[in-house]
């Protein structure tokens, strides 16, 4: 194999070499374009405020400083936002699995009566929805507005069900269930003692999908929650990132004594750098975990796309 | 079906009933999900009747008086609605032309890359931004492009005038497309890469023996093999056309450029949270979007099946 590959390399024509070089160069440039904005955000967050304001930070932190972090962590809502996001994320993972796994298991059974109709019942909701206002009014009538449960209970996805069903259908042989049933196992027993233990990979995939979706979401929180102490991290960020912009403009235009103005200007500068540190703080869990869990995300996508 | 002629109807019904009773536990397993979907999805769908009503807060959705097509007449007469409608169409057309091919090109490029370890690292990098929220991505972009951001710092070192990209009306839509590619192209390319890895290698070997260059192999073997996947992704793209891209535009916009990219999704959001919202009117607009989405989806699916690209809905439905 290795030998064949080497031969191949030797026989490469001139055109093929050009092709390889151009491809390599282009893809490296694209990679840099993807990395740099993220990298820049991180180095700015660790740099001195004045160095940032004068545009000296380009490829490495200048005058290493943690001021932006101490400022960000002093923001009252960051801590509660983090905690809330963890609660919502954990909650929607549990709730999502609780509803999705039994459903997907049942949907994978050939002997489910009117399976086609039941499939459509779920799939239609992917493409047709009641829209913002009926959804809002429904939650109001259920007394779910400004209730933490609204974010957790609302987080289901038909797509995840389809993935899990495909997995149950293709990865667990029917013979396992059949022999268990011969020995007198009930459907529940089959589900809990055969399907679930064998579904560990898909459970990990679904948990990650539900988790990331919830961690990154802000829209439902924005329209259904009103007290700031219930806001998830993303919504806190959304508010803070826009608020610090205002702080900046008011410092420039206000009629203040020079001392006050200078102080405010400095505050505004810190607020600017704080944006970078907040971005890093809120995406750090993902940044750290991503290389390790990437394979699960990809696996989920593969199963979803499977047409076997 | 075959039993129809042999067994008479009542006997068949009875058999079905015993069959269902025998498997009753399976129905218990789907019960929670069915209940959830009825309450959280189908109930609001019934709430779409609001589009044909004049909403009175005291009466609620169900008791509010019917007004027939009045909401729709005023929706279609509204100039802001038609502006948002055409804006949505336009943004989606450009999106399909510019952003949709990006992951395909990326997958082809990654596939042609010969260094396997480098390829793995690149994949991790390219797919990562997809998992950042739009709040984060938009602030990264804003920081980078703002008047005192990295881009202008770089221009200043070259002795060039600073540019205010975020406040420039003409640049706002290109910014939306580019940020979309930046965030999602890498992740979407995974699906194409998976298809490529399933292509029969003997085709390439035969082509190589016949003297086909790398480029020819790419155009005549790899790309055609990707067509079924491309058509499925295309259907998905079309199916979300009327309601898509909200997060991106909502988070990147500011007061100066807001009017440059008000799609229907943003329009609905704006009119719903205005000081004096007209719920009937907003619901009529979202119903319009939903109907168009569903219609486009079905149409695209049919066309794709006709062209032999393989439909999507059937696959989701049967899983086989």
C-alpha cells in the first residue's frame, strides 16, 4: 500500500502538482480566516486596554493583563447567567432524552400500527408551525411565561428523533428483541434492558445536540422570560454587549468635568475589552470540549443522513 | 392488503385490535411525545386561526371575532410587507448562489488534500464556529470590523483611511452572507465529505489509468457522485427559505443598516413587539411564511425526485 502510494507520488504530472499546491495554499488561507477572528478575540481579552485601543494587538497579547476578566466577572449577571445556562442545558438534555428515546424506539418498530401516519404527525411540525404569537399566547395560558420551565419543556427536536430512530432501526438487530420476547420479556423490558444499554453512542449524540442547542439559544429566553435573574448566559451577553456600547457613546457626548469624563472614558474602554473577555468566558466550555466531542457531533450528522 | 379478499372486514378489524392490544406498551412509549406535540405544536397551529380573526385580549384566541380575509388583505396591501417579502426572496437567491456552494467547494478541497493528519486538524477548525452562538459570532465580527477593531488597526499601519464596515449600508448584506459562510460552511461540508468517502475507488483508478488529471477526476467523478446529497441539502435550504437567517441578521444589524436586510422573519418580530401590535396581522404574515415554506419544500422534493436526485421527505419518513 505504502509502496503504491509512493509510486503514485512519483508519477504525479506537473498539472497535478500545481493542483496540489494551489489547493494547499487556498485551504491554508481559508483556515487562517476561520481561526484569526477567534484567536484575535482571545488575545485582545488578555491584553492591556490601552494597547487594544491604539490597535497594537495583532498577533499576540500586548502587556498581558487580566483586567478585562476581573471587570467581566464583576458584572452581576454573568454568574447567574452561567448557572442558569447550566440548569437549562442539563434540564433540556434530560427532558429531551426522556421524550425522544422512547418515541424513537417505538417508531423503529415495524409492527407499530399506522406508522406512516404517526411519522407524518411528527414530521409536519418540522416544516409547519403556529408561529410566534400563538406559541406565546399558549405559554401565557399555561402560566409558563417568566417560568424557568418554559425553556426546558420547549426544547424538543423532531430531527433528533429521526436520528435516534434510524439508530435503533439499523444498529440493534431485531433478533435480540425476538429472543428476549420468547423468554417472556415485555416491550418495556426490551426498551430498558436491551435498547437503552445498546444506545449509549446515540444517547451521547442526542445529549450533545440538545445541550449545545440550549446553551446557544437566546430567542425563547428573550421573548418568554422577563426577570433578569432567570436569563441564560447568551441573553445576558446580548444585553451586556449592547449596553457597553451605550456606555461608550454616553461618555463621549456627556457634559462632564474632565476628571469624570476621563474616568468614564476609561470605564468605556474597559467595557470594550470586556466584550472580548465575555466572549471567551462564555465559549470556553465549548472551546475546550470541542476537539474531544467533535466525533459525536459528526456521528450524529452521519446517522441523520443515512439512507440505508 | 393481500388478506383483504380472504378475510372479511370485521374479522380483520378484530385482528387489528388484538394486534394493537398485544403491543399496547409500544403505544404507551410514544404517548408522552404525542401529548407534547399536540400541546406545544398542534395547539399553536390551531392558533393560526388568529390570522382570520381580530384579536381581542379579553377574549383570547378562540373567542375573538372572525373577520375573514381582512388581515390578509391588509398584509398584502402593506408596503413594508412587500418590501420584506422581496428582500427575503432576494437574500435567499444570493444565499443559494453564493453560500450554498461554499461547503461543497470546501469538501472537494479538503478531499483533495493529501496530508491526512493536517486534514483532520483542519476539519476540527472548520467545523468549530458552527457551535458558537450567533450572539458570540456577531460580537466577534463586530469587534473585528468596528472602527477601532483589528481590521482598521491593520489598515492604519498601512497608512490607509479607516472604514466603517458595520455602518455602511451597501456592505451589510455581503457581511451577512460572509458571516454565514464563516460559521456554517465547515460543518455543512462534513455531509459532503462523508458522501465522497463512500465513492467507489475503482472509478478513480480506472480514470487514472485512462490518463485523467486530478481536476478531471474531480469534475467527472466526485462532483456527479455528490449530486444526490446536494439535492437533499438544497431541499432543506429551500424549505426554510421564508423563515431563515433570523439570528444572523438580528444580531449583526444596527440602526443604520437595519432597513437593508429586513426579511419576513425580522419583520414579524418587529411588528409583534411594537408598542401596539396587531396579533391578527402578525399571525397572518407568519401563516403566509409557513404556507410558502411548506409548499416550496414539497415542490422541491417532487422536482428532486423527478430528476432522480432522491427526495428527502420519503427518506425521513421511512428511514429505509
